[in-house]
């Protein structure tokens, strides 16, 4: 939807916390690493090593020079030896599999992959881990437990209220809302990302409700739960 073609995942080796970036070209990798560096250092943390595979974009002269200026060591796994970079290789498989499963569960179109990846990462960072004494990566990084009360199935069908300027009602009893699908949550808020069915526009709204029940293959759901994003 946003024109991006490539996914770049960064993972913290200590906590397994993942941060995704999306780019139109692989050559934009350095821009994502600069953004990551600023995000990490602004929170009082430090990057000492950039571990990656041997792909040419990581060995680019500009990337290596930037890392040297910021005292970051570049480590590369041997070519064609994915096990040498196993942590992130496994994380990529986990995230992509989760995103694919969520999309198939509610018949989301393929062009929603970026939102599915982002949502899968958000969930991954909020799952407790035995290696962290049953804390979540999010909790270790931000020092407080995550709020998961707004999590609902990806691409769940819903309804969003029409704003006054958007209303094209044909009469007093015409609908005041319109159908949409849930495609994620805005950072640090309970606002929902949603795609409006009538024109395919991606919106960020709070005044919306979603049907949490995933319809089974036979098309006969046993129960319907409605989630109000306004909490």
C-alpha cells in the first residue's frame, strides 16, 4: 500500500526485541540504521555490534564508515551460512509466518503485508519469554508491562463512524458508519489503523468497532464478539 518492497528487521540479541523497517530499495538500509541508532540512543541504550549476513548492502562503504564513526563493530556471517546469523534468520521466519497466517485467517489482500508484519512484530515483542524470567521483550526495554487490551485479529471486519464532512446520508435512517477492516494499532496509542472498504484508504481512527470472531471455512460462526476500539 505504501509502495515499499523490502523488509529490514533489527533484533536486540539480549532481549529479542524486534524493530521493523520498510524500504523501496535495499540501498536505503543505512537510513534505517541511522533511525534505529537515534531511537535506541534516545532511550538511553547503546549499540556496540551490528551483526548481519554477508550481503553487499551491509558491506557498503558508507555503512562501514558510519559504523566506525559511531564506534559500532560490523560482524558478518560467512556467505551461504545462514546458521551464523541464526537469531535474526529465525526471527524473520517467525514474523513472516505469523503475518502470513493472520492474513490468510481473514482473507486479507497481499498488499496489506506491511501492516501484517508490523502487527506481528508488535505481538512478538509482547510475548513473555522464559529466557527473560517470563517477562516480555517490551517490558525489559521500557521497564513496564505492555497493554494488550486493544489487540484483535488482523483484518477483522468492522465499522467506522462517518465524520460530519464525510456523511452522504440519503435520509434520516441511513447509516452513520461505513465498513472497514482492522490492520493494526498506531504506535503508543489505542488508535486503530483501518482500511475503508469503499475507497481502500488507510485511516487512523478511534471511533470504530470490530467483529473479533474469525469466520470458519463453513461460514457459520458460533458466536460474535464486538470490540470497541474506544475502550
